[in-house]
């Protein structure tokens, strides 16, 4: 059976609502994987359409009955076809993605921003809103480190959450850091965010921080071999955490204490299999944190434990 060609079929449609319905049907028929900012065909189709047309991505209904020009339909048909034929995530097709409402440039130089750390940073645990969080006053945080920064999204979010902090961001990939520099410049944060190329703590020369953030590669090799095609568009080094996924996490745990101030702490995303770390590091009192979308995939460790 010949698969329908979105480039031709979309010419028969009229409105954004028509295109959304068509894209959802086409995505579902193609059995796409959705895990790069959207979790289902409807959300990803809506994002692809709205972002491609430079419309606000959080309000489809406001434009649902707007008619499309021939040029716009041709462009959307091409992008819907690319999503299906190449299994390329929508964020790479549009060149833009969003994390906790912040917009970031996104392309294959770095992994597509997605992290439970973003939700936690803006929660009462870290924003000082109720006085009972892990950080009482965001204004007292003056030095933050983002390890494995990729395109710089978490470093930029940290600069907003902690308005008096100098943020340092490290990555091994020169290409990822080039993208991070563009994102930092978009927010005018060059004076507050310093980018370093190097292997974890190596380029920091004994620096200490109030808070370390890290969303390192943590996918085990067996899982990588089975991952959907969409993930093949991302840099392999941004996903591969070694045989059991925890090669870099172990190194971070062993070195982080030397780079934290006495009252500081570390927030790290590790995915599933927290039991591996609980068993391997019995002297570390991990506090496992949940979000609306995750359970026990992020840990918090105070400096006193790590040291």
C-alpha cells in the first residue's frame, strides 16, 4: 500500500484545524514516537503547525479557523512529510523548542531540551515560595554549575530562577556549546553565564558552587539499541551512559563534593533504575524527587553528604 504524500494532500485543506486533523491522522498512521517535548501525536502536530507559522504555541484554538495561503500549506506539507519520512523530531524541523515556557534554538548539535529539573527549579523546592524547600532564598544562590549543558537550556533557566547567581555551564561537545552560546545570547545573559568545554569538572580549576545541576547521559546501551528512530537524530554522546547508563553519574557523584560550598547541594536527573545507585552508594542519603511526569528519576544530595 502506497503511503499518502502530505505534500500533495495538504493542498486540499483550508484551515489550521484541517491541517491539525490531517497531521494527527498521518502521524498515527505512521506510528511515530513522541518523546521530544510532546508525548502524543496531537500535541506534536499542534506544535509543528503553530511554530512553523510563527504563532503562539500555547493557544491553537485562537487560530484554528484561520485559512492558510498556498505557500503556508506547501511549507506545512513538507514539514509533515519530513517528520514522517525521516522520523525527525518536530523541534529539529522547526529549529525551536520550549522548556517550562522558555524558548530555545534546537538543532542536531545538541540534544532536544527536556528535563524534569526544569519543573523542579520552578517549584517550591527551589523558588523560595513557601520557605520549606531545599533552597530557602533563591537570592542567596550566587554560583551555579550546569554539567552536561548541551544547548544551555538549564543554565538559562537557572539564571532566571537565581537572579544573583553566576552560572557556569560545561559540555564536552564544541558543537553543543556553539548552540548554547546562541541561546545565551538570545536571552542577553552573556555577562552571567560562562560556557566551558571539557570533561565534567576538569575545566573548572577548583571552583566551588552553591548548586550543581546535571542532566547527564544516562541511557544504558541495551536501551539505546532499541530506541526509536527519532533518537538517532540526536548526538549519541548526549544519550549514551555506558553499559548500565551510570558511567558519568558515578563520576559526578565521586567528584561533586570537591566543587560544592558547605551549604550547597546537587540536583541530578538519572532516569530509571535508582536502585542501582542506592545499592552502590549506600552512604549517600539520596532524596528522590517527583514531578507531575516522573517518579524518583531525580535526586538531591546536600554537600554535607557528598563531602
